[in-house]
C-alpha cells in the first residue's frame, strides 16, 4: 500500500466520536473479537468500534479511509471461512447494534432492515402478515443479514427458494472510500445492470452494507417430508440424481451419512434404520393440492431408488424429528472427533455419487474418517474431515485440498455458501484465470482504492497465514446452532 | 455515416474485433430485435454511430455448448436464438424459467436486456438463473465468470452484473443458465372485475396468498389473467375453483387450445403493440405492487396502452411514436421520464423506432439507483468508452 496506516490518529479521531463503552481498546475487551467461526485462528485488532447508527458507520469508514487504516465489518462472527477475522493493524466495526427492522410492507412483500438484524428475526417479524424470509442458514438464530449478504449465504431450503442474493432487492452501502450508494428498490426487477446482485457475495471487500431491502414470500401452507434409508452412500447419491432429474422441485433435499446418523442418534436420541449407510431427507412444500399431487409422484419415484426403507412424516412433530437429527448433525460430530475441518465445495448433481465414492477413497487413503451431511439437491458438499488430534492437521488439510481440487475438476466450485474468506483464498486461482482475478481486483480497487475493507481476504497472497477450520464453534458447544 | 458490421464466429474473433476497433467504438447487437437497447436505429439514415463505428453481432456465435438435461443447466453461445434454446429444452421437458419475452431475440440479447416474461412471477427473473458467463470487456479481455453449477460463492458475481448490462459493460459470448422442468399441465382463467380498484385488490390478495401461480397479469380492462401449472397430470380444476374463492368471482376459463397462444402473446406484448404495428416505443418499468395505483393514474391520463405484468413486478407501456415529441407535453416520452423519476421508478425503452439521440445513447428512463457505483464499474471494464456509454454521472 502506498499510504502507511496511521492508526494512532484514527483512534484519536474515533475517541472524539465514541465513548469508551463503544470503542473497545483493552485486551480483555478485544478477546471475543479475535476470531470467527474459523476458531483455530486469532488476530487481535487495534480496536473494536460499535456504531449504533448508519451515520456513525459512514463516519468511521471515512476516517479509516482518511488514515488508510484497514477495517473488518463484523456481524455475529459466525463466518466459517475466516471472513470476519480481524486484521492486526486495523480495526473491527461491530454492526450488531444496528439491529432494527425498519419496516415491513405486506403489499410489496418486503422488509427493510439494518445489517445487524438476526436472520431468524426477519421471519418472526413477518409472520403476522403470513410472510417469511426464505434463506435459512443453520446459524439463522445468530447470524446477521449483513453477513448473509457479504457471503450470499444459503440454507437447506435454498434448493427451491434460492440463496440470499435472490432475496435481496435493494441495499444501501458505504463504499470503502466513504461514498454512499443506494441500489435497487422494492421491485423484483431492474432497468439496467443488476448492481444489487453484484454487491451480494462481495466477501466484505466493497465496504459496509447499511440497509437491506429483503423479499418476503408467503409462508408455504403445506409440507410433506420423507426420510429414505440406503445401504450405501453411493446409492443415496444416485437417488438424489433421480429426484432432481424427475422434474419435481423439492424445497429441501439433504443427505446424512452413517457417521452423522450414529452421532445424531447418540446426541439427540433420534432413531434411524440400523442398516442405513446413508439417509436422504426430501421435503416438498407449497400449495396443499399441488404438494399432495407431487408427493404421490415422489413416493413412487423413491420406491424405485432402491431405498431399504421409506418413512413419511405423519405430522409436524415427526417432521421436526427428521430435521432435528439433520440440524444437530454438526454439533453431534464433535462426539466422534473434537477436531475437524469443514469444506463447502460444489459438484454437478449428476456427479454426486462418484464424488462421494472418491471422497470415501480419499478418506481410506489418508486413514482419516470423513463424515458427510449436506445440501445434496444443490450438489453442495460439506465433508467433515475428522482428524482427531493436532498432529494430523497437515494431512487433513492435504485431504481437504484434494476434495476441493476434485470439485473444480468436475466443473464445480470451491465454495457454495461459506465464502472464500481467508481459508480458501489460495484456491481461488483454481477457478479463475489471471485476467479474471486481475479484473476482480481492479473492480475492488475501484470501490476501495486503498484496499482497506477486509484486506487480505478472498484474493490469493496477502499477509495472513493459511488457515483451516477446526473443532466446534462456541455456538455449537452451547447447542445454539450447527455448521452445515 | 454508415457503420461496418462484424459477425465473428468464435470467441477469439469477438475479442479481436473489440481490440482492433477500440478507437472506432463497438456497438453490440444480437438479432437486433431491440434496437433501442443497442442505441442503433434500424434505419441507416437515422444512425448516430460514430464514423467508422463497428456493429458487432453475435448472430454467428451460435449453438449449445453443454447441455446435460439431468443437471438442469445449459450452456450456449450468445447468438443462439431463444427459440432454438427453448426447442432443445422442450425435448427434455424443460424450459427457461424466467420466460424470456421475445422468442426472436438471441440468448446474449435476452441476458443483456435483462427482460423476463409473465412466468417470472413463479420462479424469478433473469438474475435468478444466470450461473456463468464467458465475455469480453471493453479492453478486449476474454473473461470467465461464475461457475457452471447451481450454487457458487467464489469470486464476485459478475454474471449477475451482466444481467441488464445493455451491451455497455462487455460482450457476452457464452452463458450458462439454470433451467427448470416445463410444467406438464397449464390451465388459465380470466377474472373480470369491472373496475381497476377491485382488480388491483384482487391482485394483492393473490400475491399474499400461499397460491403458487405460473402467471398473474393485470390487463387494462380491469381483468386478471391467471395461470396455474403442475408437473403432474393432475387436473387444475380444484385449484382454479380455489382461486375463484380467494377472488370472490368465478373464473372464466381459457380453452386449452388458446392457452399457450394467449400467454405467448402476453410475453411478446402483442396486446400493446400488435404484430406489424411496432411503431412507437415499448417501455418496461421495474415496479412493485404498491406503486401500481400511482402509475396507473399517470398512464390513464396520458391514455397509453399498458399492462401490469408478473404480479406487478413490471409495467409494460406502449408509447405511440406520435407522442415522442413535446407537442403534447403531458403525454410525451420526456414527460413519462419525469413522472417515473418523481415516482422513483426505474424504466427502460425496450423497443422504439425513431427515438431521439439521447434515448439511443442511454435507453433508461426515470429513476437510476446506483449510477454512482455503475460509473465506477464502467471505468474499470470499459475505461476508454469502446462500448456505448451509459449516462451515469461520474462520482460526485
Ligand atoms: C454453527 C454454524 C452454522 C452455519 N450454517 C450455515 C449455513 O447453513 N449456510 C451458510 O451459508 N452459512 C452457514 N454458516 C456460516 C455463517 O453463519 C454465514 O456465513 C453467515 O452469513 C455469517 O453471518 P455473520 O453475521 O456471523 O457474519 P460475520 O461472520 O460477522 O461476517 C461474515 C462476512 O461478512 C462481512 N460483513 C458482515 N457484516 C457486513 C456488512 N454489514 N457489510 C459488509 N460486510 C459485512 C464480514 O466482514 C465477513 O467478511 C454457519 C456458521 C456456523 C458457525
């Protein structure tokens, strides 16, 4: 960087705006911000500032730009890719206090929210209007809409409803050099380039999102959920291709393998067929009559996939049971191995079965168990590499890298929803050529000339060490959420 | 002042054309069905192209590159006609979910125009289905953005940025789309309300209900046109009856033989601009249901043909060529521009013969959210203005 960071004058300027309770400097105050969902790695920032209004955020960003000091925006810090990990010579801008739902419009079916609003709170506030916010990351009880926008986060029901970007209609942001932009609006359509879509999934590199207009959908009136057991993971993978290929549009289509099943049984007391090497959860939702008609088709289709057993949820309680095992899967895995890496690659759905076979072979080769629980309908894998103890971290990382390489080789992606962050920066060139990377870097500099917004993330190189995700997140230990 | 037309047959030729003609400037055209977007008047005498400017057509860059039906993704070259793409998909019981309105358009043109048809009410617009693009920017660089799978969070989302980019940010060479099953059975009905307010209330009621509709158009004579689709052969009759109960009036069913044609005509805006009478301008307004009454009041007083499409996400307006000028001030295109700006509604002139110079430069009307961001992006992708400009104000 041409301009060296002038941290001391920045902190002095911030002191004139913020009381000590909102400008954290003491080491003990900084500890909770040292890492995110990528728990094994830490960095202590110079300070954490806690704005309460959009004007304050804009002022902080302008000061950071003036003094050339890098900043990291932070929602709830649940990023699994190190996206919200601090930068040592910079500051963290904590956005949790911008947590107001500004308005809900049942006619336009939109909610306007501040970036620190918790994902699940949007659906709860919209429920009185019979509306809901569709993207449902497993961290939805804690993660913020600002973080979701930065990563274009997904969830189990994104198979039918789409990712975060498909539900963001408008936003206001302050670019890293202090200019404010307002994009989109209440319309589902635009006239001109899709700037809102471009801004989603920016990995925190463009600036800070101040206000988001979210699309709400009518709450589906009916669901049918079926749990199918298979004698091999490969057979379950083939069943996914069959369901996807049938033309039915399930709301969710998820796989759990035997590691996950046994762990979930032990952890939350759900029971799965003992012979099952893998289980598929398929859920249809929507209009009552349409769901019933589709469900009849789904049942006969599933019978032909060689399932060893099929169970249909009889009522809401049983449906909740099916999902309980799924949602608690990650925390349950902590029982098998306290140390694990989570990957997030994507493969074409028709290649799922062979991918799972290849991952099993890699697991045998490295002699490290790999558990699978993931968004099968989208081909979005979440292999959990259960490497047991620290001496095997290097091997586990090598195994993880082979899985990512496999995803790219099959025409997929290194990340479906967790973002590149810090963890996968070295792999970005596996997907994009030098000119593509140069073009993206130039776009970033056009919005952030000093490269102060989340410096060191997403792009390869940079100052930070290579990182990996290990062990359960504090939230998982507390039983609040699970990684998926 | 005629310009030369280039029709590259390969990606490399396309990039080379842009590099070679940087000084002259390059306008991108697909099949030329939406001249207003290109900024190129079909009548050569009216052409505003700079001397020696190149018209770069993707017409010969055609063909499906990859299509695995079971994957529900398709990759095709930008010059592939939408009609050809749709035929290939239909063979496998699939279709383009955003329901591109002009079947004569090319794939590249459809993406760069960012236009969706009535079917967008069910599954979403162009932005929701573009997964990956191969394209050439104003530097003449060949770029590959996105990933050819249905989910990807790696790198900035350039494929979305190119949706609606109007040939101003880069030339599309290849596009990967997510596709969906074509509904096996579709059934439609009209609900005639007799007055605008009741029809509008009906529209809002349907949008708030959990009913999943394949089409919901509000046509001028206070009528809602509703479409139901199903992947199974199950009859839609009970669902139609339910619609009637929600709306409080009985459905007037459309005969199965007329069903498809009715919706194709809607998609192509034949109700607003009959075939062969495409004089005047066709305008798309990006709308939301709450704003319909305000816009309707303005359009009614100007007595322009209009339709509220895709559940109120879009208004289509036909402005007769006679109304372009300032003679009848309240009904001119300039007046519409001002009204839309004051309502903060973005709009686009999609088709239009004999438009003035300014409109051909930048076909957008009304509100232009994010132009300060767009100006920065344009400076990165096309700093020398090789591609046509966008009248976005430079950074304040
Ligand atoms: C137990 C667990 C389960 C999870 N399950 C899922 C899942 O199912 N699907 C999924 O997709 N992800 C999942 N995640 C990952 C994570 O929850 C998501 O990435 C989430 O979107 C992050 O939100 P956050 O508020 O914690 O953001 P943070 O971690 O604080 O930040 C994430 C990124 O966003 C940036 N950022 C935050 N706020 C803003 C803003 N206002 N403007 C600009 N940039 C901003 C940060 O700089 C950072 O780069 C899970 C994580 C955990 C720990």
